[in-house]
C-alpha cells in the first residue's frame, strides 16, 4: 500500500478504508511509518475529520495495537471512568474509593498530565511511597482483595495511542474530535471494563470549548463504546473555572482527602458524586442517580470512603500518615499571593491559562517526560460570581523558584476577569448526561 495515497485522499476530504486505517495503525505501532508521514495524516484528519465508521475502525485498530487487559476473573460489573482532561479535576481520587466502598470494584488505569490538564498518576506519585507501576497480575489480586486499583497504563496497552498522542502534542493536532474519541475509547476498551462513565469537559479549560463540540465528542465516544458491547454514560461538565480550589499534585491530593473527610463541598464534590453515582447506576448497584449520590455521600459521612482510600495507600505502598498530616506531602517553599488590582465581580476565568500558570510553577508538564515538582501549584481563593475588593487575595502560588511564582502570578492576573457588573448567568456545572 502506498501511504502517500492515503494522506492525499484524506487531505482532499476523502474517506479512508478499513485496510488503510489498519495499515496506518500497524505502521505507527511497529515503527515502519516515519513520523513525518504519520504527522501529515494526523493533520489531514484534524482538518477534514473522520466519519463514525472511520473513527470506530481507528478506535478498534488502536485498542488492538497492544495487549488487552482481561478482567473477566473479577466477579460483577467492572466500571471505569475517564475525564477528557481539565484543571483541578481530582474526581478520580475521590470517586474511586467511594465507589469501591459501596462494593463496586474499580480497576482504573490512568495517565500522566500533559499540557494544561493534570493527570491522576502524577497526583498519586506525589504521595511518598505510592507505587503506580502495578502489573496486571497484581491488579487482579488487589482488585479481589480491596476492590480498588489505581495504576498507570501498562506498557503494552495501546502502544499506537502513546506514539500518536506524543506526535499530536507537538503537531497541533490534539483537539480533534475523532482523534480524541479514538485515543480515549481505545484505551478504555483495551483496559477491559464492562461499563464506562465519560466526563467530557467543556469550557475555557477543556479541549472542547463549547457545548456543541462537547456533545458531539460525548455522542461519538458513547456510540463507539456501545458498538463494542460496553455500557456507556457520558456526562458533560463545565470547565469554565477550575473544578476544585487546589491545582497541583500534592495540593490536589490534600483537597481530595479533605473531600473524603467531609470537610469540603462545592463543585468538586458535586461532579465526583455525579460521576460516581453514574458508575453505580451502570453497575446496577442503584436504581437512580439520586440514590447513587446519597449512597456515596453516606460513605463520606460514615468514613467508609476515607477508609477505602487508606486501604488503597497501604496496598500500593503509600504513606498513610499523609491522611492525618499533610506536612508529610511535598509543598514548595516559595509562596506568592496574587492580589486583586481592582474591585468588582469575578465574571470569568480563562481556565487553560490558569493551567498554564500551574505549568509555570512546575506542577504541570511543558513537554512529555518532564519531571514535575510535586509540591508546586496554586490554591485558588475565589470563584466566578464572587464579589472582590481591591487588594484581596485571588490565589496563592507555590513554587521552588521565586521568579516562577512571579510569572505564574502574571498568568493568573491575565486569566481572571473582574468587572463592575455582576454575572447575569452562571454556566451550569453539569450541562448534560447522555445515557
Ligand atoms: N485524553 C486522552 O486520553 N486522549 C486525548 O486525545 C485527549 C485527552
């Protein structure tokens, strides 16, 4: 097959055949296609799109590009969850122990953060001793014993996605609906869950900036999952501002523990409960989302969710003392308060720019493979709609280096809009649920 013909066909808006897509994914996986040709096809897909059939074929070829994790040895419905990526989005650390604490097993492979969005694996690694490199055999054993495993993707899972994601990241082709759908769903299908809850983020801190695009992405991923026999629910949630108040790895671990202790409510808790309840619904553990939320909330109140989190830490070598003593988690020594330069109402946040500020502190990656400063990050003090007085603290920045605190603070000043008139309407937190 002459691969240039496939590039030209897609460049001119044509439809790739099943054979062409299989040839592409095989060439990506075994290294026989050069990066420049792969990148050319990615750009053609970015510009001309793919129809549902092409996207489904790309998804399945990518899912089968490596090993498939077999969870059939575990009893009951195995439910996975995936977020398309956001800022201060710590829901996995909250909902995984909560869902497991009501008897629905959670075996979740997660990724590292890249760009403005954070990754669960980096957050977990900020806990001293916590081991994310769990083998498939261990994962099955842990799941049988505790009902919860949070682990990094094994090396042989969807190697085509690893290669393609790295190239997309440096060729301006990340925010393409078919490429995102295939990337996420191939990993979820290969990771072996029976049912999947997708959290599709929408807004200034998400790949999908508007509701129409978020709904399209959610619909395509849900169709893709159902096509291969998975039960799927997609929740479209707002990323018009950071979800929680803490941004950064150890900082987000602290906030997740505070939520599990019942000390913190707000949007982070609400989205965690919504996603968790939908996981329980897909697993047929409850009859309605309301029943699911009530059950999860009950396990915050009675401490069972926090106990499951502690079990997870013990199981994977993490220092459990961090639950009672946050000083055992890393925190960068330099601190910088970002003050309001005028009074008014906080009307808007450019959340991607806040994510950019977090990268500046050292909490997020600028390039693949970059070592993070787990103790760096930002604590937000305000939310949209708040009344602001001149000189009030909007956020506190933590970094190892003073000049990085300052440049992150500059990004934050640009990201936060204060106006004389109040907001006329707030974006709803949950925009839509597709079942
Ligand atoms: N998350 C993924 O796993 N892949 C994408 O392409 C985008 C977000």
